[in-house]
């Protein structure tokens, strides 16, 4: 199985799909987290939000997390990926 087939990112039409170095480099230049990094830090972000849900920081984080999750869900639907498949790919 190739790395492209193992890549958990739902944006399968991305030219960097399956090329971790290019993916990470692109996202660093853009100032955001790639798919793998986002799901790595997601539990910490959710914990920070839960710690003080009414704080301004939690509101900002919640908006960022919700936006990213919605975008990922749209890409999953567009490319026919299930939540189970996403979870399976993240474990590998």
C-alpha cells in the first residue's frame, strides 16, 4: 500500500496528498495545521474549550475547531469517505 493510499487526509484531490513533507511545508507556510496535526491536537483544543467554555479564548477556539470539522465533513462527503474510514486511517 502506498503512502497516498494510507494518507488519512480527506482532501484527496490535493497535489500534496500522500506527500507528508510537502503537505506539512505548505500548511506551515499558510500558518495552519494539516489534517494529521489538527486531529493530533484536537483533544487538547477540546479540553481547553471545556475548561472555561464561556471565555473569549474558548469562543475563538470553538469557532476554529467547528469550522475545520465542518470543512473536513464536507470533503469526506464529497470524496465518499466515511467516519469509520477516517478513524481507521488516523490510527495507522
